[in-house]
């Protein structure tokens, strides 16, 4: 499966940070049912790798399930063994290096042009511009001027209003965490999570100028 092509098609990568692996799995079920089929379970979730393994056993490969906040080589090994389809890092971590060694597709966190180039030189499949909210969509557009072929994903403070703006600025997809998960991450309404998911999907699918 071509991960870049799939992310470009799906546009929204849900970032799941919850208070337990069971809650993470519950949120995954809700999001998939609502139509969001690219998901990242952050290892800041207690038992995050277990949630990945369980979700991977429940869904066919068309549902993209990756691991986020991969900092250490041991974490990269753990999520690869759990069946994660890709690894996501907040920066160029040792876990990022290990993911590439393992052949695990890497969405590597970066912010500056120097970091973006370093992440791509490392072997990242795509670069996660994080935290995107600090500079906004215009910054991503400026980054793409000298790096037009760099596959960029906007992450950090992206909401349903700004998601289309990042896509219009050249992001191949957006990663969304708390603006999507909300209090569902700690026991809040799953039906409201489903409604937010549909709002995000409608926003990114709307025609762009």
C-alpha cells in the first residue's frame, strides 16, 4: 500500500491520545464507523501498543493504524511488533532512526526548513510539520516554495476551520488530535466524537478555491 497516496486521499489522520487502551479502542471504533480510516495511536496513551495490536487484529489493511510519539528505539520495536503500519514522531528522534532501520514508514516531526530536509534525508515517508498552529497555513505555503516536492502533513492545533486552509496551502493531509477527540479521550460522548468526525470530513471534502 502506498501510504502517501492513501493519506493524500483520506486527508484526515486522527491522533488518538486517551487515558487507557480500552478507551483508545473505543475511539477507534467510533472514528472508523464515522468514516475516518487513518488513525495514529499515541504512545502517551497507557497501553498504546496494546491498543494498536488489538485494533490491527480487528480491521483489514484498508484501515490505516499507526503509532505516534515514537521517541526511543525500543518503542519503534514495540509498535512494529504490534503491527503498526507507520510510526509518527514529534521530532527527529532515535525512534525515528530505528523506524527507518525497521522499514516502518515514518512520518517524522519537524518545523524548520533545516529539520524538514534532515527528516527527508533520514528516510521519512512524509514530514509532520509540528506544531503547525504556531505559524499557520501561510508558513506551510512558504516552506513548499523551496521544497515543492516535500510531502508535508500539518499537525498541532488543526481544527475543522483551518484544516482546509492547510490542505489548500499544500499539505497532503492534516493530523488532528484534541479538536477531534475532545472529551471522548477521557470518557466523554462517543456520539459527539462521531459528529465531530463527520464535521472534519465534510470540511476537508468541500471544494477549495
